[in-house]
């Protein structure tokens, strides 16, 4: 396949893409032409195979193959309803994989949608990592604020570590920081939050923000009072998570996060 054909096909695929509510899609009737199919009934057979592949992969078929109707013009001012599909990039990829490999357009589409799908996956992975990184930064700020607050109220650095560990004990169902690190196989010299999923990092941050607010509001003094406050807030946050069937101590660890990753 020469460069001119590749350039033309790439341009065609990109020009026929639509976007709605931030979601990119193609119409099956357009894709039929792009993939070199003349008859809709023949192309429907490929779509059905692709839908089966989607189902076999454990995906919801309707999320990727949305049936729609179109009105087309007929002679003498008449109109006709025809069936069509709104296809995600993944659906287009599956259709290409199930198409006639002898068609030049199919061979190109298999490569095109595989590459583009992987690009999208990498973008989504990047966004997810950025969200996790941002949550981690917020936790750093709230814990730094807590450290300053309790220092002003007669609690030293070791006391802060104990307060935080007690908070973890309340959030993680009776597992303190050291126990959670062992459970998740996190080195004891590494911050546990660097290995937690976004939802758990956000939960820790929310509980810490409440503690900071109440320490100021109620002018709490001493390690004992602040520890009780922090444990109370972590228990409340844990209750919210459990209501949504999120058990923080059962969530698997993720890749260590750090500035170098983002």
C-alpha cells in the first residue's frame, strides 16, 4: 500500500468521525463505504461478528454498537427510514478485525484503528494517573497543614505519625499504617499513599481536611484529643465508602506514584 493511498484513507477515516458529548463515533453506513463494502446486508454480517467479539471480550455491546434510524430522501419527495449504527472506535476496530482481509481498505483499517485505539488508551491512562497525582498532592497539603496545626498545640513529629497511623487504623478497618504496608507489600520506608488508588487517597484527604477544620473550630489541644478527632473523621469516611461497597483495605495497591511519572 503506497503512501498516497494511506494518506487518503487516513484522511477519510478522520473526516467521517463525529463527536457528541465528548465521545467520538462513526456511522456504520459511512464505515461501510470506507471499508469497501457495496451491500449493506453483507456489511451487517461483519457487524454481527464484531458484536459477538465485543461480547466475548466481556464488554457491553450497546456501549459500542448503538442502533439508530436515519431518514433518507427518495424520488418524488418521499422519505424512507433506514437502520444504522453509531460505532465507537473500539467497535470500528472489531469490525475491521472481522472484515474481509483481502480488501485493501480492511487491511488499512485494522492497522489504523489498532493504533488509534492504543493511543486513546494511553491518553486515558495518562488522565487517570494525573487524577491520582493531583489527589496525592492535595493529601500532602492537608497533612502538612495538620502537622503544623498540631505542632502549635503541643504535638511533636512523632505524635503526628501516631495520629496519622490511628487515622489509618480507623479508615482501613483496624489496620494501622504499618499493618497496611505489610498487607499491600509496600516497603516500610515508602509513603503508603504513593501506592494507594485515587479513591483511597481522596478519602484520606477528606478525613484530614475535616480534622484540620475541627481542630481550628474547636481549638483542640494535645495528642489525645486530636487523635480522637482524626479517628472519628476517618470512621465517618470509611462508612461512606462501605455504603458504596468500597472496602479500602481490600483495594489492591497501584504503581508507586511520584513526580517523575507525571
